[in-house]
C-alpha cells in the first residue's frame, strides 16, 4: 500500500499497487508547500508513516503533543479556545526519507511534527488551511488509520 497526497487537488488517495482503494478531500498548509522548520508549510517528497497514534480513542478526541487530553472536541470548546490548532481523533506521524530535502537538519518532517490528522468537522476542506499538516475529516482519518501500517510510503506533491 501507499498514500499519495496531491497538494494541488487537495486530495489524499490510498493505493494498493496501482489500484486506488480510497480517495479523500483534505486540507494542506495555508502557507503552501515547503520543507523549512518554522515555515508552517506542507513538506513535499517521499515520506513514510513513522507512527500511528490514537488507536481506540473516541471520534473527536483532542490531542496535544501527540497525547490524548481526555477532551472531546465541541463547538463550545472551540469558542472557549479560538486560537487552538485542533488535532483530533487519530495521528499518522510522517517522516521524510530524502536527506537534505525533507529529512535531517532544518527540513526534517518528523522533527517538524507533520501529521495526517483529524480536524473539526466544520473546518473547510478542499482548500489549503492547515499549519503544515494534512487535515482530514474525523471519520476519514479513522478509516485510513485502520487501513495502513507504519512504514508505508507517502508521496506528497504539488
């Protein structure tokens, strides 16, 4: 299996060999593509899923620092904390595999904490809007999470 993230189309596809198994609408970085630390851009190139986080957590579980907070996202919670970057339901933590481009130094995807993760269902998808990560609907990221294993390839491209 492999994942293809098309930044231009704001689309994530899961493939088994050449067969597309799933296709999802996503949101990548509002700042566009880029690899530098601190850029809040979505890194391009070849990656792998380094870790899966959140197995068994409830839909809309809130994560901070890759740990569930025991909160469940709601619009009331969003109103109380409007500036929060909501990471919900599941996390697929990405690691670049191209040294000097998306791995090591000031371009390291994993050290930038770039994930595929769930977001509030009222967030608009299909347009760039994240802080660098790849945002998905909660039910979609849970479905994807259950279909993939750590180590599978993820290509992110424009």
